[in-house]
C-alpha cells in the first residue's frame, strides 16, 4: 500500500563549493521565516553535527541529517516525516551541489543533488559573485543543466560589491533565464567562528540568538521571501521512521559539550525500537545510570576538555564499574575518552578512563575524513558479529598506541581498507568495551 502524501513544500540550499555562504543563508532564512510565524523544518544533507545544532537554534526544531550514500530511500522518507506539521522545509546541502563519492552507496553518492531530486525540493543555488559579473550566469546555467531532472528554483547572489555589480550580474542571469531570488552584499558581522572540525558548536556561542536575529533581518532585507516560499515544491509520504538496532533496552548516553556528536535520527531509531535513553554528563562528573544495560559515549571535542575529564574522578570510577559487566561503546571522541590517555595540542598527556589501551594525540594533527563501511569481528552495540554498518569518519587525532583487538574490518567508499579498525576489550567481569573512529549512520543493506 502506498502511503498518502502530505503537502509540505521544500527547498534545498546549495552552492558550487564550500565556503560560499550556504550556512549563513540557511540560518538567516530559518530566523526570518520563524520571525514571521512560519514553521520551518530544517534538514542537513550529508554527515554533519555542527550545522544541525545551529539549524535547531534558528528554527526551534531539531534538524535531521539525510544521506544518500548511507541511507536507503525508505529511511530518508521516514525521517522526513518529522516535517508533517511544518509549513515549509529547508534543507542545507554539503560542499558543492553535486559533490559526493565516486562509488554509489545506499542509493546515491552522498551528493546533495540526490536528496533534492528524490524529494522534489527545488535547489536554491548560492553563488559567490565576487570578482565576476555576467559570467556568473554561465555557472548557474551549468548547475541547472547538469541534472535536468532535478528541480531548480534559482540563485541567490552573495558577496555583491555594489548596486552596479548587482545590476550587471542580474543582466547575465536574465539573459540565461535564471531567476534571481535575492542579492546579499558583503557583510562580515554575521560570520560564524570556526575551529578544526568546522564551526564552533552552537551551545558555545554566547550571543547566538542575537547573531541569528541579525542574520534573519539581513536575509529578509535582501531576499524575496515570498518568492522563495512560492518556489518550494514536493510532498512527504506519511511513512514512520525506521527503527535502528539499539545497544540495549536502556542506554546511558553521555551528553554535554565534550560529547555532543550524536545524530537525532540515531536516537529516534533507537526509541522507535523501544529503547530508553538515559543522558548523563561526564563534564559534570556524572557516571552512567546503573540501571542502564549499555553505555554510549558519542563523539565531540574531548581534546578541548581533556583536563576536566581527567579530573572527573567520579565519572571515571562509575564508568569503570559499569564497564566491568556491561557493554560500553565510544565513537571518535568517546573512543578517545575510553582510552588510556589523550595528548592535547600542547603535548600534555591526560589520563582517560582506561577501558581500552588506546593512546591518541593532537600534537601532530592529520585529517581523517570519509564514508566508512564496517564489518564487525565481534558483537557490539546490539549488532552481531559480521554486521555491516555504514558511517563516516572525521577527526584530526592520531593513534599513538592501540594494543587491543580490532573491532571491525573498515573500508572507505571506494572499498579500500582503512587502518582505523576500532578496538575492543573484554573486562575482567565480562563486560565488553569497544570503540571506533567512525560515527554510525545506519545498518548497511
């Protein structure tokens, strides 16, 4: 039986490349529409933790990741059901509109265009027109023609130097038949600070609401909001979110500024499977709820809080006691916190929980980035041995020592083996401690 459709139109905000202004436009639109009483549901294409937190602050609604490499169409349509009570959908793309991996995954390459085409959301292309005029139209024409079947709403001109510059760019767009939905002059005051994994987290911005209000006013002044909303298209199937195998029925979840990288769709999938989530804060020196059956330490920025984590005696004692008889799993930053020690960027070593022998270092940074498929060697986090899991890796830490047994065979999107296999250790009381540098997105089909 085909599920009924809900008329909730959407747009996908994208660009030719990173750094063009997608996030500023996205946040400004969310704030501007919200200020006018329009309920907007945000989404993010691709693996990303930072942008969705800003989306949530601007819209008042949790932003959900959609990923054509890691997620099946059924999972994506299930996740988009959170927009059922919204007036409008805005999805932010990642990198350039067509950027993805060379080998398709679940149904696509991870490109934002995959999601736009599947959902029927017209693309709003943000163009940095600095240093060009009529030539910008050729760029827009190429993006519109690359996938003729993909809906295309028009362009937003960014970093416009002057009214004369804008007029020249508009002449080119008019000749090419490309709708111009607005033009943004150069403005540095609403730029968001960055660090080595992207934007500084939303919760760390002391004046975030003022920044969002400024962005909303800026966007409303220079964009045709009515035309943007009228360009939105698409319908949502009323399919419920698919469940995801949880680590246990009751899950203790580390959740604070050091452990904030957990996908809303993962928690929703666990809850859909009947699991109960029990948050705790290692930075507040809290340990996992003893009634939980498993503990999950998400990624984040433990290197920025390494001294505080090393001094959190209650957290480490309770985590070790929990791990004696129950499973504990860490992803990326959580994996590092489970190790024996973490060396920060200044070369200072901090003692971690010691559930694994892992030693990691930020003294010599090296980027590790990309999609991952893991085939597990042993049961972990609710999955049996031999389970195939899709995820991604993004960190700058290097491994100084990893003496424990590898957890999985891990390959990238080209099916090439990668050295970050994760590791596992059985504790004296029978509890299994495990960790990976890759973040789980979904089970592989």
